[in-house]
C-alpha cells in the first residue's frame, strides 16, 4: 500500500502551490517559510491576498513595545516573485477628528390611530472618527540591498504601515496560464524581548 | 499493480487538464481587456479598499504582552459560559463569540487548563450556532483534550490562537465580514475590560501603559470595521465605541525624541516619537465606558 501511495505523494507534493493558486489566496501566508526555529511565533496580523503584478498593497499593523518582530513576504504560487518584493515600513503620525454622517432607513409610518399611512425616511446621524496621517519612512528595503525581511524592536507601541510593491517578473508559466494575479503572503512573526548573546 | 499506479496518475492529471482547459477557454475568444476586468472582479472579492487593510492584534497577543505584569487570574471578571443561551440573534452571538475568545485567551494565559477547557467548549458551541464550526477543525479539539489532560497551558495558549485564526480566516473566506467585524470588536472590548479590571490606576505603570497602547488598536479597529459599515449592526456598534474613543482622543501627547533607527546585532531598533499619558480621572472614565459597553454586549441589551 505504501508503495502505491509513495509515487502519488511524490507527484503531488511539488504541485501543492499550484493547487493553492487554483483555489484562493486566503491561506497563502501559512505556506510562507516560518522562522519557528529562531523562536518566532506566527502573528495573527499576517495577511494573504491576490494581487496583480505591479500592484502596491498597504497593511496597517500594531507593534507592541517589548516584542521583536520579523516581517517577510512570499508567493508560493509565483516563486519568481520571491526575492523581488520591494517594501517600506512607514509610521503614521495620526491626528483624529470627529465627522458627522447621516444615513437613512425606510420605516413604516402610522397615524394617530395606529394605521399604516406609508413609509418615511428616518435619518440616523452617526459621529465618526476620521484620522489625518503624516507618513515617516522607517525602513525601505531598496536602501538595504533589497533585503527580503525586516527584523526589529520598538521602544514603544506603534502603528505601522507595511507598503509592498508586487514586482512584475516575467515568467513562462505566468504568461501561459493567462492568470493576471498572484497570491502573496505578508508573514509577520514575533517573539518576546531582546535577544542577546553569541548567536546575534 | 501497474494499472492502479497508472490510474493514480492519470485520473488527477486528466482532472487538472480539464480545470486548465476551463480556465483557458474564455481567453481564446475574449478581448484581453475583458480578461483583465474579470480578474479584477475576482481580485476585488479578496482585497478591498484599494489594497489597504488594517489589522487588529488578537487578544492572545495582548495577553502575551501583559504577562510581564503581575496578574492573578480572576474567573469572576470573565463572561459566564452559561450565558451562551441568552444569545439568540446573530449580532449578539458574533459579539459574544469575540468576548469568549478574549476570555479563552486570558484563561489560557493566566488560568489553569480546566478554566481554558470551559471556554474552548463554549467557543465550539457558539461556533455551531454561528455556522463556523467547519473552520474549527476536530483535530484541534482533540489536541485541546490532550493538552488539558497533560496540563499543558503553553500548548493550550497556542491552540486558542489557532482557533481564533481558523474562525477569522473562515469568515473572511466566506465573505461574512460583518460577523467578523463584530467578533473582532467583541474580542477587543473584552480584552480592554479585563485589563481595566486587573489593577488600580498607577501613574506610569506597565498596565496603564498597555491600556494607553489600545489607542492605536482602536484606530485600526475602526478602519477594519469601516470596510463593513454598510451593515447596520456594524455601523451601530462602531458608534458605541465613541465614549471610549473620546477618552483616548483626549490623552495628553508627550512629544518625544526625533525618530531614529539603529541597528544592533541584525535587529533594527525603532526609537523616538510621541508618548501619551493618562490621568486617573481619564482612566476611571475609560473604565466606566468600557464597562458600560461590555455590559450591553454581555447582557445583549441593545
């Protein structure tokens, strides 16, 4: 039985990324290379998405003081993209203000005797927070020999934006399939505290 | 024997070819621009808001952080699992699924495995009611049983994280964004509620500083929910956050050093920027506002 299954597995395991490609991109980040051995754990702010090559995506994340984070990218469905991602880590200085918006719902109108006399539009005014932001670039991989990951700690909790450019890399497989999007994973990993010693 | 092996290869290969042909067929007769438009539509189903998304840290990540604070586990702070039967509509079920995920994260961080087990059970039950149990793999629940028997709290913490991720991805995948938004909100409110119940105000303390950090997560929570604000429940719940936001909005900003980045042993250190301070009065206002909203959610009183 094992002899029967073995060739089957040998055939399909290398094709797994193609199946991911054929299905959807929601879980793609799970297929990125994780750094568990370095003590990192998967951070739930990681995300997956489908992108047209040449697109730019932005993911806003919160990083806590006292944690070490590692940010990296992968595209198991389009391996030609790996090693070619361009990204920046931007910190937004935020200033907020309140803005009022009004929406309307249709509700049945009754007369004084409780009989329906029609519908009326009822306004609902809701106060909403609107933030104005000013960006400060914290890391740009084009200034660091196109590094494909970024390891950092912060002296305080911050809100950061990861801006990634999905490169346009010609590929035979890509051209033949006619598919115009690629599944890309933004992998965020974290571990506690400062790592010191000979290993670092 | 050879025939069986051949079948193993040929059948999936044929299936793949059929799929490939189906995908290719429109291409041959269609204008490339139409193909682009089709793929754009497909893409929009996955990415929204012009490729901009805001992520909210999970309760697990938060409680992992506050392990540095000397916190003692108090079951009384959490929502009683017996309340589950009070949640009969999707709105209260989603919100309280979020509440219970935060309770589970807290129990897995600071409680004992028996406490965590109660919250795993209630999440499984609530998952059934919300039709998201397809996402919650039975193997995870088997592992949970094993970890409880083995008294392995670290593993339970990891599994509570996995459960949250599975539910999150499942809802996203199945385009149930409004439910997801309510779950994330419930989890955030409960995390903040638990934090405000853990200790008294002490100026500059780690706990207060971690509470102030939630100013940033609230911004991302608003952004995250905004994507689904066409849903009336989501819109209403966003409005209920206003008293909490007002406290955060009025925190005094303490201008810090200039931004700087240094590199030490392959780790970049981000420095500089502003801090915020919170007075005792603001802390009490926040505590009351969070308590009020949390009570509404837990008592399903809208």
